[in-house]
């Protein structure tokens, strides 16, 4: 409805400070009130900031600074490295929760930015895990090659038609999240990881009744 919900922060914030921080956030990142009222716009902003964060990390590590595609971002950014970065972004909110000193407008503006980045991180991770539901996964660490064939999130599924997440339990999601995290760890350690989805997203959406 376009209103600012103070519940998104760990501690209550004075409404005036909340509004002043929001104005600073908009001006700093050249966002209009209309942009801030659209989830897609805020998600796009978060993805942009995530790219910038990743680029800085790459430069700090003196690694390649080549532009990455969205698909590569899902693999490179939403793995353990991203989780550490997202943790760094939100840690200050958790650490300062409950402190007596009230937040300043500038601090509130930074909080808005961190919320957008965290949302973008969650979005990329969910997309990557979703792609594992029906996929051929292969990886190589230079010593051996490994491969998994996933169907309905199972490596040895019973013969049945493709289903959606609505038909699967939490265990399937948790299992794929663990698999995804392990693949990211292997990739950070230098392994070559390739995920080939068997069904396109549009095809999976057509499965929903």
C-alpha cells in the first residue's frame, strides 16, 4: 500500500527517523517514490547492488573482473561467498539490536539498502535451488568427475510425471539446499560445476494446476 512498515527492522524506529532515512535512501540511489512502491524495482536495485558487491570482492581478491551473466551470478554469487557477504551486511543490524542509542536517518537509509540486497540474495538462491529440481549436475575437481541426475528432486525417483514444489515436502527443499551449498563450496575450492536444467522455468510453471 506504499506505507513504510517499521516491522522490517529489528528494533522500533521513530516514524520521523524512518521517513527521513527513507528520503536519504531514495536520493542516494536516485529512486523515485514510484520505484520504491514496486517490488520488482526494488529487487532490480538489490540485484544491481549485489553485482557491485561481487565486483568489489573480485577486485579485492585480484581475480578476474569480467562481467557475469545472471546465470553465472546464481552460481558464483549465491553460494557460500554470498552468504558470508549477506551475513556481513545484516550482522550490524543484529549486533546493534536492543542498544539504547537510536538509529540516525543515515543508518536507517543503509538499513533499507541492506534489506534490498538480502532480498536479492534470497531471490538468486531460490532460483538456483529451483533449477536443481530437474537437472543434470556434473562437477570435476581435476582428480575425478562426478554426476547426478535429478528428477522431482530425487536421484533415484520412482517412475512418475514431473511435479511442482507444491507437491513436494520440506525435506526435498532442504535436501536440495544442502546439495546446492555443497556444490558452491566445491566451486569456490576450484571445482568445475555445471548444472543443466531438464525443464525450463516456463515448462515447470505449466505443471501448476
